[in-house]
C-alpha cells in the first residue's frame, strides 16, 4: 500500500509549498510533511487538503431539483419546501436511505469532500414506531459511509417539538421524535460502533424550536458522560420567522439565547447562524463555535445572507456544508459564499485574508480548519498528526492547464464551471477517487436513481 508521495505543489496550513514529501502510517495519519525535498515529484497536479462537509441530511439528495416550482401559495418559502421534503422523508425505507446515501457519498468524494457530518434525524418507521433495532437507519448511513470510504461524524438528532414553547410535534415529524432518554440510549449503542469504524459520534439538538431548554440541558449532560469532547451541532437563526418566534417566546434572539443558556464553545457548530445582530456576531465568534455555512442550500431556500466580514472581523471560524445537497461540490459552495458576499458588499475577494490574498486558497484553508473543528476529527489539513485526506487537482483540465498552482485552485473554484477539475481524492491515505472516478461510481449512481424512482412512484395515487 502506498504510504508516501511527493507533491510538486501542496497547500499546507501555512500556504503553498513545493516538492512536499507526505508520508503516513497504517492508521492514515500523516507522519511527515516536508517541503523542498530533492526527490522527483510523483504527483504533478496541485495537492489540496480534503474539505470536510460539515452539514448533511443525506436523504435530501433524493429530492434535489424536484421542488423548483411554485406551489399553491402565491409565494413559495422555506416552509413550503419543508412540507414537500417531509412527504419524501415519510416514505424512505432503510435500503433506500442506504442507496441514496451511498450515491451521495460517492458524489461527495468525487467533488473533493473527504468526510461528512451527517445530521441524522429520520429515526423511526414510516408510522412513527421505532424499528426493532432502534439504530436501523443510523446503521444504513454508517454502512454507506464505510462502503464509499468517506470519513464520518455521525450526529443523531434530538427532535421533540414543532415550535418554541414546547408545541407538540406535527404528524409529518413522527419519524424524528425521541425522548431524551431514548436518544441517550441510542448514543450509548452507537458509540462503540462508531469507534470501530473510525467515525466520531456527536449529538445534534435539531434547533431551539425542536428542543425545549430542559431537554437540551439533559441531553448535553448525557452526551458529556459518553464523550465529553463530542461535537454538538444545532440549526440556528436560519429563517427570520424563527428569529421572530424566538423573541416572542423568550425576549431574545436565537443565538443570544443559546449563548446565555448553553455551554457553547469550540465543540459546537452553529449551522447557518444566518440572522445575528452585531453583538451576536461578536459573542458567537468569541465562543470558538464554528459557523456551519451551507451557501447553496441557504440560497436555494431563501434563508438570507450571513455577514462573513463581520464574522471574520471577530475572528470567527467557519466551514461549509452541502445540507440539502442541491449542489454537491466543495468548490461551488466556496464560489456561492464569495459571490453572495460580493453582491452584498459590492467588493471583490471578500474572503481573502491579510495573510492569504488569494481568495480560493484562503477559503479552502478556512473551510478545512472550520470543518475539522466541527467534525471533531483530526482533519486539519496537510500537517503531521492530521489524517492524510487530500485531493489532487487535474492539471490537464482546460481551465487549469499551464497555470501556476495557486491559480489552478482559483480556476478550480471560479472558472471550471461545473466540470470537475479534481483528478484524485485520498482519504486516510487511501485512494478513493482516481482519474475523477470512484470505483463504485456506476453501481452507486444506478442504486441512487432506482431508490429515487421508487420513492417518487409511491407519491402517485
Ligand atoms: C432540516 N433543513 O432539518 O432538514 C431542515 C428543515 C426544519 C434546513 N433547515 C427542517 N435547511 O428546519 O424544520
Ligand atoms: Zn440542516
């Protein structure tokens, strides 16, 4: 098995370096990262760190592209999309979930994501009763990740109410609902299985509208007893409706409420965090929590705009997720994020950093650092002790050919327009994608299409 290579150009946490020798151990952890070696490069295309995908609801890949029409209401919204999404969620069976997740994870690898945080909330059978094995659907996701060879942070989701003030859940949410005790039993059951697979187990209180304060406190205490460092992810302040409802309930905005009532720190990922006031930007950034940005989903759902300059001015850490999977491409998420900021600020290269003026380079490094923190795994890029997760760009792609390495990355993000410029992808020191293809590409794609067709047929009377 290959355990080392020499990259002509590699993007290290400190920036671009030449003739870098990478070596890793049997566990897939980097043991050497040495620039300026004399040896002849074995890898010609620029090597970039693998991007962790910090937010995924795998099953939603099955409806990507299918909700792009206006419904009965004069104006469509996040909430009408959610109604359609719930209908689909109610029909999934374990085999279909596994097929959709496998197809998705293969797509992710081919697009340069080397790991995924799976925010997993469809727990029960279609009628709302638990499966005989309560972890049935978690197992389906874990198997899909293992078969694809993508890294996994599994985040079982606590979902109890349909709105602030402990509003009872609605019928469409019946597959998601769990008591806090049943969640803690699920986590206890999954912990050794995740450890055995090299996955990290965490917890995701779905949102403040789905988890009342007592349940939040008890679930976090239970998680700490299982793994005091485990990641905690929560959807927060994505829609203005949620902000208004939170103020009506508590007198506070969601992020402010969370910061005052939960021990938010670097273990936490605040997914979306779209609607914050100036004080919330400062306080949330100072907590060390990662802002889990999902730029194409947030655009698709009409969420609103995150203020990246305000977040960075407060030294906030961020990463990217593909969430609803309307788009599965790390490069396109970065493009969407940067472009949304340009449109809002009427400036260019908004996400560049004083230490890193090349915006694609700065964004890639930021998304890796933030994604690693949110994943709770050693995914912090090309440095000793981190996992050997990386992509090799296709130096022969027309958008990249004959450019220098940093500009190849710029063109990959800004100018390769949907034609993938990734040649190879390695996870934990093992090649998962070669010549742009995952070995399961054809079979996983066929399985995905069959599962989607089946689910859509069930929709017809
Ligand atoms: C989710 N998605 O959990 O899949 C949510 C919709 C909700 C986003 N927030 C459900 N983008 O928030 O209630
Ligand atoms: Zn989400």
